[in-house]
C-alpha cells in the first residue's frame, strides 16, 4: 500500500490495470465472498494492511493491490465499479471479484450495501 499512491501519480490507470491483470467488467449479480482459500487470504491480507496503515486506503487502491496479489498467484480478477447516493452527493465504490467456480468478492464487500454497479453500454 505504501507505494500505491506513488504509482497512482506516476502511471495511468490503464497501465496500473494492465499490471494488475484485472479487467473492468459489469458486476455479476452474485455478491457472495470468494470460496477460494487463496482469494480469501489475499482479501484478508489487504484488509489487515489497510487497518494498520496510518491513513485509510481507498477501495480502488485496495482492489488494485488485491488484483496484483492474485495475478502473482496466477489468477485473473475483475474490477467492479459502482456509485451510491450519499445525501445530496454521489459516492463511488470499487470491489474485486475472482471469477470461476470458487470465485466471488475478494475485497470491497463490506461497503457494497446500496451501491449500484456501473454497466457497460452495448
């Protein structure tokens, strides 16, 4: 996490997504936690690290770090983006999903309550 803000300033989001191996796709309707022990361990590691830092890493940064960790383990993931109304303003949220039989949400599930996932236009 400590290098993530630097990478975000030095490199484009497109490059960071490419390095992470994640692709942006519409969210699936299945919002269950990942069943894969490896994906759960990655999600837990990201959550623990985020709690221990003196600042609160944003959900997008957490998702990108988790995507990089999964890619290092040979797994590709999907970055999902959404919005929610927060009073008079709109807030954004990102979460990471591992696809496949043992897939599901890797990180970002805790704040997904009233988020409307962004969808690609055909």
